[in-house]
C-alpha cells in the first residue's frame, strides 16, 4: 500500500514543523492523523518515512546504513571518514571493539573511582557549607544552580577522564581538554554561518586550534600506550581501556582520534541532559523523590556515594531514570537508509523503496498511547520487571536500537545512576518559581534557558527530597 502522509510543500516541510511548534509535535500530529507509518518532508533529507509503532520498528531493526546528509555536521570531528555513516562492512568490526570496552564491567569499574571524585567535587561546589566556587551557583545562598550547564560540564569531565586518562599519568591536562572540547562544540559544531565582521570567521579559527590540541592530546595518549606496550597496557584482552583496545585492533591513528572525539561528543551531552531532566521531574514529584532517597539511605547508609556494586541494588532509582528518558529522551530521533526495497507489517502493509530515509521519532514512540497509557504522566512503576515484560521490546529506545544503537549506553547509564545517587543523597532540589522549562530539539533534547534549581543540603544526608 502507498504510505499515507500530507501533500508536499515547496519549503521542504520547514513551515509545517514550525507551525506545529517543533519536529516532535509535528510527528505526533502526523501519526495521530495518518497512522503508525507516515510519509513526510524532513528538511535535509527530502521525503522520509516515519515509524512510531514498536512492533513495526522490529521490521527495520537490521538496517545498518545512515543517511549521510543528516550526519554531515559531525564531519569536523572526523578525519578518517564520518564514523556515524561509514559503511556496514567497516562499521561492524569497529563497533565490536567499542562494545567490548564501553559495555563491559571492567571498563566501568576501572574508572568508577574517578567518576565518584568528579561528582562529589561538583556537589561540594553546590554545597553552601563546603563550596569553593566553580559551579553555576548555590541554592543554599539563594542563587540557583543551572542543571544543564553544570551537569553537561561534569559529564564532559567524566568522559575526558575515561577516554583520555586522568592527570596522574602526565599525558593529559583534563581541564584544558574540557575547555578545548567546549570550544569545538560552541564554535564549530554549533556554527550556523556566523562570520565575524570583515569576513574573518574567528569562531572557526578557535575551533581549528581546539581540534588540533585535542588531536595532539589523543596522539600523546596513544604514544604513551605504545611505550607501555610491554606490560600489557595495549593488550586487547584488557577490556577496560578504550584507546588500548583500538590500538590492539589495528585501528589507524586517525580513526582512534576520531573515535575518541565522537565518543566525547555523544557521551557528555546525552548523560548530562538525561540527569538534568530526571532531577527536573523529581522536583515536580516529591513523592517519587522521597522514595528514591529512602532507597539511597537504605542501600548506602551513611556513605555519600555508592560503590559500583551498589548500583544494581538501586532498582527504583533505575526505574526513575528510565521513565525520565521515556518522557525526555536525550536523543529524540534516529534515522536509517534502506539499501533495497522492504515491506513493514506482518501482511506487508507498507512498501518502502530502496534509498528511502527511515525516520525514528523516539520521542513519539515513547508517547505512543497503545503501549504507554496516559503517556504524559511520570510513572516510574512502568519499569517494574512485570510491566516491562508486557510491552514490545522496542517500546522504550532511549539509546536507539539495532546495529547503529549507542555503543556507550551501558557506560552512560552507570554515569547517570552515579550522578543521581550522589546528588540526591546529599541535596533537596526545588524548581525556581516562575521559570518555565521548555524542551528544545537540537543535537540533544535541550531545555531552553536551562533548568534552574534551588539546592539545599539534606539533614545529615537523610530525609525526604523534593
């Protein structure tokens, strides 16, 4: 059957998206009117096919190509070919190396102590009794903290420590690496044709210098691995070392640099944003926040931070995080490209030609009322084992699915759980009155004008949060 959808317009679909208030709302309207599979105009991709039903998503799960034009914005980070769109033959082996490290417990445990120190350092800056500056403010003194600003910066520090190593080995200056990557994000990837007066693009020059510094830094780390090769540091059997595993797999220096850069980009934005949205929801639902802190007090006792093994005991915290990423998926969309004609549905109801962009509106999938009753409500109990077993596998896809899903999903979850555990064990969070939090669809699901919060210490680390 011909895939239904609105008539095309001369502006490539820009006007319809703008009139709806954003791509997510446009998708919700399209699927409500035309059904689970819709043909529509996607700016930058021409005509695309959007799929919002998790059962039909299963039919596309093996697609292993991405539409290159939608991921061209990542090309500045990639000297050896855009890692997000390299062909499946090249992508498969590279992905397996990443999964061996990023998804493995050895990797998480190796860096967990560093992560704890970084999260507790931010908590100290937020604490009016212990803060030494460096955060966005302190709720205890009347000045709010800005969650996205501080938590994405924290996530970037964590992924720098993970991907590049700490300061102790002398190969990396962590703060300088963080600053350089921020320049790349703001001046290069976020560039929208800004050109300084006189025709000189000052932002591009800053970004090129920052990129050069980061590439030199990764080269230094790679060289250090080579010098330590005799003691097993570059042995691929060490599943805790990203760069070591890439070296052992025979990855080229340019591809190693690209991998580290893209890993840093993906990991820091998504994790910091996910934690920000979770704290936003908990501030609006104090009963849920109280249950989280009760669990933290039970599992951690008087300790301020969990051990790695404690995370598996924080089952309600995990449910809260998953429900938050359902309502506010950090990456709200995905896309694949068909290399041959395909059909969707048990009866082949929908025919998709070769070369079609298949669009995944993850946010709309997460709001599908057929699988999520009262989809706009915040209900962590949706993620009890019994409730999960009743839903289709792809009803919840905050990290994507299939052979192009996020390789760092496991690492991101560990980081987010740790950040929430430390911060909720220590603080109460209250929304700033009069500030409206508005989601904005960018590279990630951002909040316009951030998410300001009043932060106050919990008495002796115990008591309700909210």
